[in-house]
């Protein structure tokens, strides 16, 4: 990815920004009001329009090496691991499946680059950016909130920064990605379930913070 291609993508996003509506765009005030910053608090916000590209290929084939070079980071090869390069995060979803996540507006450029390096080799690349939105839950009590409805062991000894998982939170399928040790979690959720999940998290936050 070059600076020029990223700038072109951002200009295209700016031109269309007034036409877009995020799944939780009308809940920003509620999310902010339900947050409780502080030493024992937790914060919730939507990060809309993240680029999300589903990638499948042979992890030991030549295309995997070219993709890694193009991204600037190896594809994660351990279960539930994440690699990071600049503003892109590459999430392990399966032995031959990854999700490339980046800032708003980067999907077209990343997709073009990866299609070029994939060439004619077996594999697939699908832009799922419009399929999901992202809720970010952060703060000292964030783990306690998630534990109300997630069966994963989220203790730092088992799940920490650089870990991701496909799991359920209050029976809603999500991709859970811990981005730092505060802790901060991103929950990538299908747009049709986003409002339900946001309401559930707000309720759980009220029970987990003083």
C-alpha cells in the first residue's frame, strides 16, 4: 500500500461520507452516556466502517509469502493470533482463513493489492466491510462486562493483546479482538445484531461498574 493510494481512498470516502449511515449511528449519545470512565470504569463506542477483508489461501503456498510481503507482516499461523502492520490488523480465523482489518476507506486499496499478489493461485478474497460494524469496549471493568455473556476464559493468562476469537456474546456471534492491555476489546458484529448487542453491553456495564 502506498501513501498515494491511501490518500485516493480517503478522498473517495470523504466524497461519499454524507450518504452513509452506520448501524449504531443513532446511539452515539446513549453509548457515551452509558460509559463510566475512571479507575474502575468502562467505555463503549462504535467504530464504524472499518475495512474487513476475508482472505483464504494455502498458508504454506507461494501466494501466502507474497501476501505477507505486500501486507508487511506474516499471516498469523497460530490459533487465535493477530499480527499488526501499520494501521492493519490481520486476524487468524482458521488454518487457511484470515480477516484483514483496517481503517475506514482502506478496503479498495488493500483489496487491489492482495488480488494482484494472489494472481491465479487458488484462494479467495471477499470484502465484508459492509457486513459488520465494530463495538469497542475498554477500561478496567471491560473484561468483567464481557464475562457476563461470553464463555471464553478472558483472564490475561489465557487471552490478551494479540489474541482474537470467533465466539458468542449474549448468544450473538462476534469476532473478538483484544487490541491492548487496558483492556480494550473490539467486537466485530453483523450489522443486524449490532443494536441488540449494544443494548446488552450497556445493561451489563451498569451491573459491572459502581
